[in-house]
C-alpha cells in the first residue's frame, strides 16, 4: 500500500513538473505585450509593426522622442494607430515616407489626422496616385509642410542618437523604389539601417560614397526581401548581425526571394520576418541589442 502511494506521488510530481515545463515554453513563445507605459530606462526601442506586405517602423528614443518610418497599406490605419497608442504616444516628432508607394504611404493620411505631427520627411518626388494625393491633402488640412530630403543630410532626432540620410543620391530614377529614403540610426555602439525599397542602383550609389559608413548591427532588408536589393556587395559593407524583413505571408511576389535569404545566411546574419514573428521589437541600451516578439 505504501509503495503504491509513493509511486502515485512520484507520478503526480512528474506530471506537475512536465506541466510547468510546458507552461514555461508556452509563455516564452507568445512574446510580450506591446504596452510601453514604463520609463524608457535608457533604451532605444525599434518596433517593426506587422502590417503584412508593407512597411511600418516605429522608433522611440530613450528620452521619448518618436519617429514613424512608413505607414503600411491603405487598410492598415487601425493596426498602426492602435499599436502606437499602446506605447503611450500622442505625438510623432518625425514622420518619414520613404517613397510614394501605397505599401509605404497607405495609412499615412490617417496617421497625420490622428497624431500630433512634428516634421514630415519625404524624397523630392511626386506621384499621381490617390494614396499620395490623400497624404498631401492631410498635410495641407493640418497646416503642415513636407521637408524634402536626400543623401548627405542629418536629422536632429535626439541628443544621444545620430541619424544620417544615405539616400536618395540622385534626382531622377526609372524605378520609384530608388527614391527611397535610407536612414542610418546610431545609438552608442549600436546602429540600424532602414532601407525602404532601395534597389541595386541606390545601393551602388551608397557604396561609392566615401562619406557613408554603411556598417550597421541591424539591417531592415529593402523591398520586402526582393532579389532587386541586398546585393552581396551591399551586404558585405553593412555587415549586419541581424536582419528584419517586413513581408506578408503567402504574398503574390514570392517575397522574400531565395537569393536574398541565401545572401543573408551566407554572411551569418540572423533573419527575422514579420510574416513568421508578427510584431518585432528591438531594444538597445547603446551597447547590447535584444530582439523580442510582441503582441
């Protein structure tokens, strides 16, 4: 009888331990809440918002300065606005539209309407699309103006953070993607390179500019991982530890392309996609980088 009880207790203990282990693994896999109402504690936070086959990147500095790079597709306004609101933010100090494509400017008019906006940065190129016209109307209705930017400029984002514009470097391109604003953000000894949809032509221009230090710890892979971007030469110059690809599941373009993934893996880069991970938050204290999935 005693032996049976002892066996039952051991079996129960084993079952409990197994349950706790499974619970721990489950908790680790579901990520963290996006709510960010705490003090910033010296951390730079870069959020890659999952908007499917489009780009939207929200940045919050250690002192609370904010920047939004791109605003997804036309139907992504609720996703983007809700996400930023959960960060306790009511003002975007800088709003960047990398180039006039719908999957980058889609919800920007709604973002402008909803938030207090500081400065709007866009390349010096126009488009006849309704999406682009909606953005211009939202800018006008709010009494704002757009600052045209090109390679070589700097942005006064925060005292401890340097922002350099590396592209566009020409005034005329055949592909609208090559007008993309490319931003390098440096915080302490850590750095990020945000590339919009810049293609090989723009990458080559950056590579041949001796004033640009392209090296970065984190690369936002251009054009959703298309083979039109992220050449071996460019990747070698950036030499990232981590890469993030903003891309939708089962998209009709086959993004990210195998060539791009192969190039990244060849250089030993850790690759994260919004299709596989959902929202991704990368934090930096100026020395170390941490990557988290968020709800």
